[in-house]
C-alpha cells in the first residue's frame, strides 16, 4: 500500500506510523494514504482531513462520518464497538468511498491523542512548553508567545484550545520551521492533564496558580494541584518548572518536579523584573533588567502573568531588550481584561470566571480611579462547574461585589441568585438587579437597566463564565466596540 499523498506527498503521518501509534487496523483497500489536517467536528473538515468522531455523553460523532467524507475527509478513525455493531453500514461506506482509509481503533479520543503524540515525535529539536493553572493560562501563554517570538519561531494553540481534544488538534499544526511549541494545557476532570501531557511531553512547564476552577468536578484544591502536577510527568530530570512564589501549593508542586524549579512573582530571588507603577486601566509599568516597559493589560494579576512569561523567557536565553520588545507588541485578548472605550469604559472579561478570577476583577475595578461624577457598574454572570461549592462561592461573590465601590450590581444567571441575595443583605448602597436567564431577552433587560442608570464615562465590568455569552451585552451597548470572539 502506498503511504504517500498521491499529489503532494505531505501526509502528516504515514499509515504505518498511525497504525503503530493507535494500535489500529486499516480495513479499507485504498491505494493512497494522506491527511494534511485533523478535525473532530465534521464542519471543520476540508480536503485530506483525518476525521476523528468522538463519543460524548449526549452525542456520537460517528453519525457525522458521511458528512465528513463528503467534505473531503481522506482518513477516518472508527471505534471498534461501533464498527462491529453496524458493520454493513461501514462496509457500504468503504465501497462507495474507495479513496478513504478507515482505521478501526479501540477508543477514538485516545487514538487522537496517541496519533498526536506520534506526530510531535517528528520534531525532536522542538522546545516543548506547557502552560497551566486555574486562571491566567491564556494570557500568560499569549504574553510568552509575544516575547519568545522575538528570538524563536513559535507555534501555539489558538485561543484556549487547551483540552483533551484541543491540545492534540493544536499540535498537528507544528511544522518544521517551528522552534518552540508553546501550548496552554487545561483540565476539568481527573487524568486529563496526564493525557494531554502525554501528547506534548513538555520540557518546560509554567504554572500560574492553583485556584478553584473545576473544583466541583475534582473536589478540592489539593486534587486540582495533584492533577496539575502531571504536567511535569515527562521531565526525566531535565525539565524546568516555572512556579509562582506566593501560591500556597507551590511547595507541593515543586516536590513533584523531577528537574529544575524557577520561581517568579513577589519575593522571587534574582528576578530581573521590578514593579514601578500600577497605571490602572492603562496597565502596569515595570522594568526588565532596568529597561522600562508598560504591560498594556490592566490589573496586578496580569502583571503576575507577565512575570511568569519573563521568567520563562529568561530560561530560554532572551535578553531584557528582547523581552521588553515582546511585551510592547502585546495585543488585547478577546474577552480577557479588554478595556473598551466608548460611551462607557467597559472592562470585558467574559472568557473565564471562577472565584479567584472574579475576586481579582472586582478588586481591580474597585481600586480604579474614577471622578466624582463617574459610577462603577458590575455585570456579573454565573461561574460554572463549581459543583457543590457553587452556592457558597456565588454568595461570596455577592459580598465582594457589594463592598466593591459599585453603584449598580447586575447579577445574571440562576447561580448568581445567591450572589444577589448576599449583596442585598450587605446593604452597602448599591442598586442590586438580578436576572435569572441568559437568553437574548435577558441581555436586553441588562442593557435597559444599564441605560436607565449609567451615564457617559461610567466604568462597567462585564464578567462571567464563557458559557454565559456576556460579550453580547457589549455589542448591544455599543455595536462599534463589538468584535468576534476566538
């Protein structure tokens, strides 16, 4: 069987490599084997795509195999159980699509990860970096990418494609010219970090913090820290962990590192970063090796993300001047501490929300300087995936918001009902509005309440989990400020 693309001989992996990696069986009689992209969503399939149908709780991607083939899929993974239970259907598909290679695997998700790991092995000189933490992962990754790009050719995952499927899909974008692979690695269940680490096998790992994101699934911060520590699994005595000085799980994380540990943040020894001034909405001024620079992202938490990126860059040989140039080229990230100037000054932070990031956002807005005539408005949406801790966490957000110097508090979602009750009980002078739904009608209610209360120049925080879709509010308030999310 020919293992090369018929036209461009650029298959990401050969048939032999795929079969060895996934312990699979090719049941088709195709004369050519080629895939130049990988997709788990049939809508993203293009010509010569490896289509991997995933099986979830409510959906089985195998039913989209015909659509994927119609759109150009050239290789398809099929779960062995599905194949055996409906062999005639797959035999018909094979007969009607002789140019498609069907590979039977035990588990399609595991096969995706195993094939991706095999692909990464094709680039032994690639410097492999993983970034994880309960919050700040994407911002840290983007700052680091901007800095490291001053010296290296860097490939990263787009947006926050950081999951059990996002990381494997992302690494298939690595090419020969890339010198660094910088990948954000998230998790929301037990063993997920171990799985994604097995794909990339990071040589460097940055941890932003150990917070309470996904605590409803993992049960405790201790379990979260243990799960995150799996990012060090492939250090083999040679890896480098970049850890925050001030996290109460830092010592635990360091104990799991079989390699070198470097620290960043307040109290870090030999740091080349010196804080100068918090410039509020304009960002943070600091120096790197004596060279002044302003990070164009507001908040002390973003400054800390920058410190992590600088520490990583120092380990990879970048000079202070190169680091500063990289920071200067940073662009605002959609939905993450974006400062939008229009009729109101809007801080749009609606890509992630957990108790830690919510507290940081409220603290920041509370400390921002405003004139006597300006008011603060906090529009806060549900924090998702908190499990049995959700009620207490949302109660605490309501208390924080009530004491956050805001004049108007709008809580959105069923979980935020608890926050609204807490804010009203605190009775700190803010007007409190609670809207339980998150549909379009609910968004219009938010905007109507805002317009009835706020005036030009007021400071508005929009913060909630991604699933709440609160960026819609910005578009309704001022369409000129809206831009498409990642």
